[in-house]
C-alpha cells in the first residue's frame, strides 16, 4: 500500500471528496459552529484517522503502524500551538465566528499543498544525503529548548508580517468585511477584503509551524507515505479541533513544555542512533506520556489571570 500511482490517485480523490463534502454540503451556509457540532466532527476525524492507521498496520506491518500513529500524535500535538495563534489572529481582526470555518478550510487546503512540497523535498534530501539527519536532530533539540524557554502565550504582529505588508502595498483592500468573501468587485476594480488578509496570516503562520512539525515527523520515519498521510489526517481534523478547543485553549498553558520535550527527545534520538536504538513502541510511549503529563500539569496548576 502507498507505493503505486493508483493508490496515490485514490487517496487524493478521497481527501478532495472529504473536503468538498465538508465545504459544499455540511458547511455550505456560513454559521457559528457550536461545541456539540465541533466535538462530533472531531470524533469523526479521529475515528477516521485511527481506522486508516489500522489499515496501515494490517497492510504494512507493526512497525509502520506505530510510526504512523507516532507521527499523527506529534502533528496533532504541535497543531495545538497553531490553533492558539489562529484564535489570536481571529480576535485581532475581529473575524465573526460564522466566517472562521471558511478561513480555516482554505487555510488547511493550502497547508496540505505546502506540506506535500516540504515532505517530498525533505525526504528526497535525506535519502540522498543521510548526514543531514544529524543537523536535523540538532535543529529539533534547539527548537525544543527554544520552545520550552518561550512564553506559552504567542504574539502576533500583522503590521510586521512581510507578506501582509507586501499585499497592503500592492492590493486595494476594503476597510470592512464583505460577508464571507475574500475578493469583491467595486467600480470595475477587484478589491481584497480583510478576510483575505486573515487567510494570508493563517497560511504564513502554518509555514512557520511546518518548520518544526515536518522535521519532527521526518525524524520518526523517512517513508513519505507515512509522513504525508499522517500529516493529512492530522490537518483534516484541525478545524473541528479548533472549534472544540477554542474556549479551552488557555487551560493547556503547560502544553508547550511537553511539546518542547518531545522535540528534544526526537532530536536526541537521531543524534544518538549510532549509539543506542530506541524501539518505536518506546518512542510512542514517551511522546504520549509527555503529552498526558503536560495536560495534567496544566489542569493541576491552572494559570491565574492577572
């Protein structure tokens, strides 16, 4: 499975069909997604992902199944930071709740395309130049330490975002929202709306986060099928998880410590692979254990608002 053009075609059609079903059927009308609906969709995506993981396990073997699950968990965990930044962006631009799903839909679609490029390029480089695994391991250790030392509250600065500044200088932009539209035509001219600027912020933010998540998964396995499909399923459930966790994200203020330790662990695993081999079940247990401990710590020692 995963090594034939027919499978890749079928998988691509499957993913596109799910996205179109989401956009054109279940969320055709812009509306506020309530907690119950968000939890239902979150459960659907998790069950679908684990079902695919079972398929990988049965067709590709025990090791591949564990690698897929580990990659999926790492991507899901790192996505929580994305979600918190998305929440800040929406609050900063005062995006109505009923339009947030539309932005996240196109944001996820763009993320899928960008990550496909990153994964293929990264896997090709590592296959040809194996020594690059060691700089990759060092990068993950450095990134993990930097994440652990940073604040749990990320900051956004749209005015200094180079892409947003470029668009503001070269595109006419309306002063207010035009429903759920990204572009409108006025007096024969096409204008971008603030909603399009928000979409650009979401996309550029994901590129930054991909610089952490893609190396982390490539460090687990260089099988492009496992890396890409685990990324796809993690991203497909990102929107539902956002609406399910939007009101609770501040509860997980210690999660970034767990994520930082996961990155350090994966980086150290690479750097020490010639000395010690850590079995995949152990690696999966460490990743899952660190996530659980960081969530439990957040609940036991809640953040006090000042």
